[in-house]
């Protein structure tokens, strides 16, 4: 049921300002305007559980693919780095 719930809520999630901010933060890190630790701080400050943090980060990465496909390969690497730290904390 979780997957179907997620799929039905994609448009809602895409419109979420927090989700949009996370996607922009990933873009900013790729473009060297921000450090990856800022994404970690932001995600952890939201009060989400670890699985929600990773799910939200994954969704933000998918938004980067739509907004800035040219940056997607670098964004994937940022996602891996940030995700690994979130999983470890």
C-alpha cells in the first residue's frame, strides 16, 4: 500500500515548498553555491524519521531530474553522499 500511496501523492509532494527547497538545495550544491551539509541540516531539522528523510531526499532528486536534467548525474552523487550520512545518523 505504501508504494501506491506514494504514487497518488506525487503531485502533492511536487507542490510542497519544502520538497521544492530540497531540490533547489541539491542543485545549489552541484553548482557550488552551497555545501552538502546544509541539506543534511535542513532534512534533520524537519523532524522526519529516517525513512521519511530518505524518501524525501529521493523525491527531491527526482525533481532535480525534471528541473535540471543536465545536473542529474552530479546530483545523484550528492544524493549518495547525503543519503549515506543520513542513514548513518
